[in-house]
C-alpha cells in the first residue's frame, strides 16, 4: 500500500504530510513520557522485524499479493505512539534507501498505515481485549484490529486518490476496500501468530505496560530477535510472492498506474536489489539484510534519544 510519487497531487500530499508531522511529534512526546527506558530497545527490534516482514509478500486471489504492515502488533506490545514511531522509521528507510513509496507521498503513507491504520486497529484491540480476558482476548483483538487497520488504511488511500482526482471515489473505494479486506485476513492472522509466539516465549514483553523502573531487557531478546528479522530478510524475502500488491493491482486494473512518476530522490538500492550482485536472490537477500540493520539502528537511535535521563537525588545531608 506504499503510494509512489505521482499518484497524489500537491494539496493532498501536503495535507497528509502536515497531519503526519503533527502525529509524529505527538507520538514522540508520548513515547518519551510513557514508555519505560528498559523497553526502548524494543523500538529498534520491532522496526527491524516489521521491515523484514514487509518484504515477504503473500499471494492473494486474483494475482494480487499482500504483506504484513504490523502496526497493530507493535501497538499491542508497546502502545500506539510507539507503533507510529516504528512505522515512521520503517517507511523512511523504505522510501529513501529502496524507493518503496514516493518521497512526496511519505506523509500519506505514514498517515494511512500509522495514524489511521495502527491507531484505529489499536482501539479495536483494546475494546476486544477488555471484553475477552486473558491471552485469548489479546490474540483476538490483535487479529481483528489488524484486519480493521488494513481496511481503514486502504480506504484512507482511496480517499487521497479521489481528492487528487487520480480516480473517482465511487470507483476507488470499492476496489481498494475489497482487495484489502482479503489482504487484511493475512494481516490479522500473521499478527495474531506473532503475538502468540511472543507471549509464549517472552511473556514479559506482552505483560501490561507499566512505568517499570530499573533493570533492562535480557540481552538475548535483542540479539535473537534481530537474528530472526535478518533470517526473514535473507532466507525468505528473496522468494516472496512477486505479484503486485493491493494498490499496484488496483492501479493496473483502473489504468492509472502510468501516473506514477520517477522517484524524486535517487535511491541507492532500488527495488530491494543490491547493485552489482548478479544473483537476483542474493541481491534481494543482501538488500534485505542491509535495510534490516539500518532500520534497527535508526529506531534504536530514536529510542536512546527519547530516554529521559534520571534525575539524581542529592546525597548531601540537608543539616550540613
């Protein structure tokens, strides 16, 4: 669902960018205030996993593919503000390093998948998990929230295309929503399976978020989590389904794929293939590994910047 350059007009791209900028600022403040310092490294780990997972497209009926967005999964683990920061890191690297999503449409992509998708999906997750207690309710909430997030993000994209006069709303809405209702099933299923896996292996990550102080996450969580993300990028992504994703498929069927413009900024690794590598699978694997590490580093850097330095209490005897 990454909108390329050329699909949106200036007013739509500017409006979406402004809304996303405000959302990111608010998310940064919220994360800095609420996410415990010991959980900040999970920003980097979540970003690395989402980047690698988004490279693995799965087939959908009609020659269309989809991929995990993962915003609701991260929101369920770290909160909606953290999910927006993680998705922002992933989308920025995808855009500038791999030309996946246009620079002019970066704000729209973040608004659709982050604010609209992850935000609304998280509300559904909270609602469902408050009605169904325990792990069952959490897993159900993540699954249904992931489906809702995918569909609402596609509707937001349809509205932006219509406002840009790329395609009429009457045509864009049913086409985009219809195909993403199917893709959303995969989103919900994968998110739920990932949530269960984390809950079974690392229940402390799934535990209710509290402003816990002191301590840090076990080193193995980051090391093994990053290895899993690299494994997805290196061993699975090169063999992902090559079919066009939901937006690309709709654009081809409705005849506006030609409106896609050349990338505004030259990407050093276009189409997730590292230049100079003759093997297509090898080029994709190396590109995926590079992107995973870069995204991990960017999100981890953001996490370190956001950590508030503890205020040291004076040990001086007040009677002196």
